[in-house]
């Protein structure tokens, strides 16, 4: 029985590679396998008689990046809900404050009480204005967000079909476009950060 085994798990299956009984030779074999699979999304496990010694997983792969995009979209969607609720609540507070101001007899209050009342009112109105300003940014982005959402929903429906397209995929723009186009897209995306 072989003491050291390297397990390579890819999208297409699992392969167990025997590396012998000598630790140094097994590590050399592991490094060779790791280098061979460097650009392949996979998980490589190094076993010592069924005990996992260490695991190499890809730093980046499509599924991780895709899930990060979905998480960012979820965060934006939740934030939109929070801002809308907050703005509606603060809108009601503003109306209540204005109504209270109309009903209140300020001449019956001392100067200090008037200042305190107006400061509290200003604080609440400022909260509303800050929330409203942030919600306006979300409004400006809402059409883009909706297009991204619809595109992602459409992608889920065709994902498997497109992944298993075969050799005809090489005629699609992703494969035919120039490398400089992809690099320019990266530069443009960097410039879009706020």
C-alpha cells in the first residue's frame, strides 16, 4: 500500500495519484502535479494514509467570482430596501415635525427651549436629507441594476447549454475578440470606481 497519495478533484472527476512511501519524493511529485494543474480550477489534496496533510484550492475560479458578484448584487438589493424604508420613515417624521411646529406656540417657550427644539428638528431633517441623497444615488443606478439582474436571471437559464456548447463556442465573440479589448474592459472597469 502506498503511504502518500495526491487527490486531484476537477469538474470532470477525481483522480488519485500514488506518490510512494518517501515523504520527500511525494512532496516533489505533489509540487509537479500542482504546477501541472496551476491554471485548472481544481482542488488538490495531499494524503498521508487517509490523513489530509494540506489542500491546495484555486485562488480564483469562475464560480467564486460569480458568487462574489451575486453577493454584491444581494447587498445592493438589500441596501435599496433599507434606504427606501428609512426614507419613507424619515419622510413621515418630517411631516410630523412640520405639523408639530405649526401647532406649537413657540412664544410660550424660552429661548433655550426654542433653540433645543429647533436643533432636534434640524438633526432629524438632516438624517432625512442624507438618506435621501444616498437613495438618489441608488435611483441613478437602478436601471443598470435592473439590467444586470435580468441578465443574471437569463444567464441562469442558459448556463448549462452555453457551458456544453462544444467547438462552436470558438466562433463566439468571447473567443474571437482581441486580447486588447479584454484589457481595455478591465481598465474601463477600474475607472468606474467611485
